[in-house]
C-alpha cells in the first residue's frame, strides 16, 4: 500500500512540475510591435486553439470578408519572434494550433 501511495505522490508531483514549467514558459513571453495581433502569438505560446479561432474570427469584417480569408491573411502576414505563425507554432510545439491550421486549410 505504501508503494502505491508513493507512486501516486511522485506522479502527481511530476505532473505539477510539468504544468508549472509550461506556465512559466508562457509568462516569459513579451509582446512588442503591433500588439493588435498578439493574440495569435499568445495562442501559439499557450497551445490554445480556441483562442486562435477567436482571434481569426475577430478579423472577419476588419480586413477579410470570411474566416478562411482572414486565416490566409494571418498565415501570410503575422509573425511571432520573426517567424511565420505556422513556423512559430511548430517551434513552440503548439500541436492544437497546428492541427487547427492544417484542418482549416
């Protein structure tokens, strides 16, 4: 019974450390330049596909007439850390954002 309890505590501590490391990584990000489009980079940093979708949807009617066109323009023109949003997402291993981009295209 003690071995099972120790295993559970070690596993929980490990998961807690990984979550903290991910949160610390997101906290170290600084947005500079045109912060109007920072939500795209933030979505990649946090691997948050729903934030990315909302950011794309907010651009419909602003500089594109459809969600697909807005996504195309974002992929062509928005950069994070000097990389395209797709490259930046891959660098950050933002699999949810990458999957969304691939599935919509």
